[in-house]
């Protein structure tokens, strides 16, 4: 028994799912007694028959239909009513491609090996969120010792920072949805929170070394090197979650994007540099940053303490006399 595969082709050129007939003769028409029933008003009740001979030749026979059966393309040097595997014929306004079982197909695409789960997948989002809010709160309190703020102000700044983290995570989730059909917002948010947590000690290390050297250049270069390395790792992981890029493309992107951001940040720092700022940089303080953030005195407190010192000196001098 032969086998015939028929595939309906739409007017736009897109092909429907092939239908397999385990028989050597297939009848086509609008009648319900046909093997292939077509909902085409220009097709007769019994329109045509496709058959395969014992030698594997495909033959199309018109059943005296109203509008006829046509081979596509028509070739005068071919025996009338015969097709090769993979060629089309039309009945009414319907185009049909016919295949034999041994018709060659293109080579199968290689499936990309499933990537091992990312380390971030095993981390809990809640741990990342709690760590982010707690550490960022203390970082804010330590970073502004000369400008005491209320707790509500710290919480407000934390809320703004968290909105920025959610916005970046949402953008990467959208990219993943468009490319891989998976948003994976939770993983992107976890990754961003841990990146912010890692950046806190990096920023403090840069400030301490900048204070030790009393140089903004040292602080800037360390920030570019350490912060850029952390940002490159972040972008590499984000690309791994949201895209299917190869390792080489991800490495290039994770190096180029931080470099562009660092250049823009450096240009912004130069453009808005103020040599006469009333708020001195950390290396102008008498103590390094974060060492004693809550022991800083306001100007009126400093004057009051100074007056008490002079009063004690005057008292001691009077007693000696």
C-alpha cells in the first residue's frame, strides 16, 4: 500500500500542517465522501484524484470538475497529469502540495544544549530584598553624617532606589519575554538586589582608599575598575536569563555596555564639577568616612563645646592665681 502526503498552501504562501494518507489513492472535493474535504466554493463535489503508481509516480486526475485542475507550474515537456514530489497543483482557489514519503527534507537544526541553572536561581528573592533594604539603610545613614536626616527620609530614598531596581528588572524581563517567551522577573529582581548589595562594600572600599590617598583620581579609578567589573558580571547574567546569545556575544556586550556607562558618568562628573562646593569631599574630613558617622557635631554644638573648653581654662587659670 502506498502513502501520499498532501499540504494545503494558502494564498499568502504559508503552508498548513501536512496530512498523511496511508493509501495510494486520495479523492479531493467538497463532498463528504472524499478523503480530503475542502471548504472552497470553487471546488466541485468530486473534483480530483491523486494517486501513486507502483513505480512511485504521482498522477493527478480531474473528475470532470467545474473549474478544472491545474499543475503548478505548468510545463509542456512533462507528461500531462504527472507531478514530482514537492510540487503543487490547484483545485478551485486552493493550492495543494503533494509529497512522497521519501521526499528529502532539510537538515535538522541543532538544539542548543540546556544551560545549567544559574546560581541566582537557587537564591531566595526575600533574602535579597531584606539584605538590600537593611544594608542600604545603614549605607545611607553612614554616607550623610554631616546632614542628619529623619528615618522617613532614609525610607523615602530607599523606596526610590527600589523603584529604580524594579524598573531595570522590568526592562530585562520585557526583553526576555520578547526573545525567550519568558519574563523571569523574579530572577532579574533577585540579581539586581544582590548587585546593589555587592556595590555597597565596593563603594566603601573606594572611599576608604580615596581618603587614604586624599585623591579623587584614586577613588574614581577604583570605582571604574571594581564597579565596572561588578556591572559586567551583572549584565552577563542578565543576558543569560533574558536572551539566547552565545558566550562570546554576551562577553562583548557585558564589556561594551559598562564602558559606555562609565564614559558617560565620567563626562557628567567633569561637566558638573564644582571646586567651591560648601560640602567638602570625604578626604577633607578629620576622620575617614563611616568610622564614626553618629559622632559628628553640628556647628552650634561645636561652638558650645569650644566655649566650655575656654571656660574651663579660664577657671583653672584663676584658681592658680
